[in-house]
């Protein structure tokens, strides 16, 4: 009697997702930028979102990080552990933006104001076009990123005005955190230099350091390897893997550099024309015919026709 086939191993992003994107759509007037996209990002994973230009990658990021309010869909961020279907349905039906769960809390990012996505849900991001305060020093850029944590209101508090011990402790903690990330990104020697004086690669690392100073559970990176040379890309890979390993931070990135994607990603999601065409491990995605066709710029049918024509031409050459 044949044994029953064993079940496939559970994927980390299905077993313990930190982010669940359900049926996300985003329209700009008559333009559909993202059309019914669903995927999961695993807790502790590096998840890459890839695709040709115009595929909708940055729009997805802008929805997750609060810059856009999606036309439809749910973006659930899980703190502590995944929310159950019952818990998700309950918070959705109640019209709330977050709720406590049996394993922690769940935040519906599409319902949070953009500043709460960062301060409550703990989602941080960098941008394709670097957005540093170029006139401030490298250290000041990291301290500015922590201004919300220095006061419960995010404004200058009486404790700060009076220089109370509670404020001094918070201030020291912010400086210590900034110094840690400057050392981690090998920028400590440039702490007092204007951020605008840094090289392009150093500015990229400073952006990541600034994002990490906010203590995110999910770090969203928009093309972090853009403009980097091979040595800088290798250093970026090392930094991102250490962030995942040492700080329990999940990473979600958009990237065109396939050497970065394939080397460090646990999970790859592929978009084309606003829809998802593939979703799996780097090896699975690398060999997916739809992904190959997308990056070659041809449809499956066109690919088959082209292959048949090439075969016919070669046959004619061999048998004149």
C-alpha cells in the first residue's frame, strides 16, 4: 500500500506573516495602478517586490507606508504574532484601525493616518530619491528621526523646557541609539559632517540608519541598491542581513538589482501592469516562465511564436 504523499513544508510567510496584503487596489482617476494584489511578508524575512518599470511596486509601498490610501483592500500588520481570521474580521467590521490580539496587536494600515503608520505600527521606509536633511549633520539627521519618541505628544514638552531628569534620560537614549547606528553603518567618523557632503553610497546607508533609529518592526526600502557599485551593493547586503538577524526587523524591499534580490531575499513577489504574476522563493521565481517573459518584454504566446520561427529558420539553414 502506497504511503500518502507528505504535505509540503509550511512557508514562513504563510505560517507567521508580519504583513498581510489582501486584495489591494489603487486607482488614480481612470488609471488602475494596482489591481487586486495579495501577498504576505514573513516575520523575520527579507521580502522583495520586483517587476518592470510601471508595474506598481512603488504604489504598493506608498499604500503600505501611509502615503496613499488604497481604493480597496486590507493591509494588516501583525505585532507579536499573526491575528486570527476572527480577530481580523472583528476589527474590520468594527471600523477600528487596530486592536489587541491573542498574540499582540494588529494594525490596519489603510485606516491609520500616515504619521501613525510610523509611530504606532512601527513601519519605517526609505525612498528611491534620497530624502536627507542635507544641511544638518549626519548625527542630527538621526536625532530628528527620533523626535516623536522624545515626547509623548511629539511636541516640545515641559520636561524638555525645564531639563528634567526624565527628559535627559530620553535625550541620552536617542543619542546612544544614533551613535549605535552610525557605528553599525560605518559612518561614525562623519557624525559632525553635513549629510549633503557624504558620498552617494554613504547617504544610502544613512537613510537606512535613520529609519532604524525609529525602532521599526517592518523596514520598507525603495530601491536601496540604486546607483551603488558592486562593492557598495555587497556592503548593503551584509547590512540588511545583519538588521534581520540581530534586530528582529522584517525587511520589505523594492529592487531592480537582481544580485541583491536573489542573494538576500527569502521571498519574492513579482508584479506586472499592477497585478501579481508570481510569488515564491527566489529559485522558484527565477525559473517561472511568466517572470522570464515579463523581463524579456514578451508574452508567452509571442515567445512561443518567436521560438517556432527561430526553429524553422535554423532548420531551413541546415537543409537548404
